[in-house]
């Protein structure tokens, strides 16, 4: 795909005032603020409108056919997007997040506390992102979960091959008949089973529209075709575990085993180790997985979310390249 550059980054040409830490231009601007000497560059309202809508609709057009869709921009989905977009700048990656604010449950550490705990070796991912932390031996602590989430989010959003559609919900999965011989997960050449499907994209709607299917009729959705979908929608809840619940209702999974009680020790290993292609074309990562396998929850420790995202990226590249 041709992925066009997202914009000019002329930070390298910014002249800094070394003692005061800010750019000379910003320091020169400061005393003019609130005086007659200060005014913004001129603009017309329609220019603002077109600046936004032209880009949004051109992104919708470009991403209607995408290489990889990530459903859910929580800690797992964002970690996955970072690795995938870095390793494969040639791939067009589309993130669909139901909430207005991407980040899922990773804006706070646990309860309403700030600090975020990650067990080693997830410190390797935090080092990759260049986020400061305190090393406590077997685990590290980032002073605020929002520092992790805002950093990974900002790095992902700067990638030219990534588009995040937030306030947008995945309402359904696109399916095709699955032919085992062409499957990513089977190489034994068995005959096509009519009831088996592969996932071939997602069905979307703006979240505010999705929330009103009960009181407004016929608000049809939109679609995105993709050979690989990665679902990281979290454990069951009002929005969570979306794709795996849909796999059960379309009889591609017999049942969900349901997330078990909390056991930090075993839960994190299980989530990373079980991150995989569940049906052809659909990889599941993060806490959504616990619903399929009956893994324990881990509570407020986030290493498994980062490394499940790393594994989902690795798996997505394998499936895409088949
Ligand atoms: O809004 C959801 C959230 O941002 C989004 N999402 C869910 N359903 C969606 C749909 N379409 C689009 N149908 C959807 N987006 O998915 C994101 C999931 O983020 P999360 O933080 O809930 O999940 P995660 O697996 O990345 O991280 C789980 C973090 C947890 S939960 C937990 C525990 O309960 O013990 N412990 C940890 C570390």
C-alpha cells in the first residue's frame, strides 16, 4: 500500500533557549499575548470544517480496504499497534475504538490509584517506549498509568501507516466460507466445512449510533475489509469480549469458559501464552482471551497486556504473510 506521510515534523529546526528550556519563538510570543500586537492568523469557518471532514472521509475511503484491523485501543491493542506499525511500515493498520478516549482501562493503575505495575520481562516494552520507571526487582512501577497510555498512544498516532477511528464501535464481523487448504491455521488440506468461517473484516458504526439501535430503526452500519483482525476488547462487560461472544453466537466457538477469579501469578503467563488466532483471520489478545480459555484475571498488573499485544502483532504478521 501507499501510505502517505502524516505531516511535516520540523522540530529539528526549532531554535531552543537552552537555559529556559522552551523554543525561542514561543518565548518571544509570550509577552505579546493579550496585547494589541497579538492576533491569530486569519481563518474562515468553512476552512476548519473542510480541514477535518476532507481528511476523515479520505481516511474512511483509504481504510475501507485495510491490511490489519485492531478492535479496541486498550493497553493490549495499543501495544500491539505500536509493534505492528513499527515492524511493518508497509501495512495499513486501522484501529477501531468504541470510546471517545482511547486507552481502555489503562488510565489508572488499579482502584483509582495512579501508579502502574508491570512484572518483568514487560519492562523491555516500557524501555522500548523510553518511559521512565522505578525498578523494584521483579517488577517495575511507572509513576502514573496515564504516562504509559499517553506515550504509547502518541507514538502509535504518529505512525503514518496507522489510523485510529475512535467513538466507533465494531458491531459485527465480516465472514467468508472457510476453505481449510487456504487457511492460516491449517495445512492438512482437509475439505471445506460449510459451517466454518474465516474472518474477513469488521462491521462498524459510530458508537453514538450503535447505542440507539433500540430506539431508532434501520441505522445500517459501515464495513472495513481486512484479511487479519485482532480483537482486544477486554473482558466481558457492557462492551467487552465483543468478538469472542459473536463467535459463540455464530457457532464458531462452542462456548466461552468465562474469566476465572483473580490469580496474578498464573493469569499473566496464561494471557500471553494463549494469545493466538482463534478462528482463521481473527487473533484475540488481552483480557478478551480470558473469556475463551477460562483464564484467571490478574487485576492491576499490566505486563501481560503489553506482551500479549507484542505476541498478537507477531502472530498477525505470520498470518498476513501466509
Ligand atoms: O472501549 C473498549 C476499550 O477501550 C474497546 N472496545 C470494546 N468493545 C469494542 C467494540 N468496538 C470497538 N465492539 C471496543 N472497541 O476495547 C478496549 C478494551 O480495553 P481494556 O483496557 O478493557 O482491555 P485490555 O485487554 O487491553 O486490558 C485489560 C486490562 C485489565 S482488566 C484486569 C482485570 O479485570 O483483572 N486487569 C487488567 C490489566
